[in-house]
C-alpha cells in the first residue's frame, strides 16, 4: 500500500447559486469527507478550496491514510487548471488522483468507481483529461439519472436536487464518502470490488 496521499477532487461550480445543483455533487461529497475528518477547507492559490485530512480509520483505530481534499473554485468546464496545479503542488500523479462527479448515465443515487475511459460528455472530466494529457485517473461516478421528458441535460444538471430527493441524497453522499475512504484504506481495485458487489 503506497504511503503517498490521494488527491480527492470533487467537481462543481462556484458560489451559492450552484451549491444545490446536481452538477455540484462532487463538492457535496468533499464537504462530507471534510466534516468526517474534522478538517477545515481553506482557499488555495490553485483556485480551489483544500483541506489535508486523514480518511477513515485504519485497523486498530489509527487514523486512516493522508489525503488532500479539494473543491475547485473555477467553473466546471475549466476544472483541469486547478486539478493540474494541485497535482503539481502536492506531487501527486494520476495514479493517486480520484475525481468525484455527477453522472447522467447512471440511475440517480447509484455509485460506480472507474479508472480511465472516456468523459461521457462531462465538461469537467473533459477539461481535466485535456489539461493533464491523461485519462487514467480514478473517478467516483455519482448517478443523477437522465432528465425527464425532453428537458435539456445541461439544464437538468444545473437544477437543484428536488426537496423530495434530499433525504436520499444525504444517504448517497455518505455512501460516496464511504467509497472514497475505502479507496484510501484498501486501494482502488479492492474498493471498486466492494462497491460493485451487491
């Protein structure tokens, strides 16, 4: 198990106008992880809010592995700049980068861990892959489902999670935080297997 920290980046858009949007689920998961670790997010020159934290609990009750939690303060479609700046600042390679994002192609509240592959039309991932010149980083995909009827997918992800779903969303965010902690504690492949096994 590597002692290098994970860089865990939750994608979203800045400011209160977007805070409850489906597109901001990555930011929401980072908030849960920071809360669990008792870590305070603070502004970083890389255009992100950042906290250094220990994730989960190692066997015997010791604090879990080190991680850098980050929520870019740039807009989603230029997430790549802050992610690259943070990776350079902390000396983290793509093998230790985990990006949390909303996913239209998964049913609402479903979680999937994936390494590499395409961006599925997600502007945040597209920017990160382009700026890093690599796609082999890990992703935690948080399902938001497809928009109803003929609603434009962009309008759908930029709308707030409805009140009727907020309770379920809170559970989903906790499950997503669990998955991130397992990646740090057990390694990506083991965490992926556990998450995807019913």
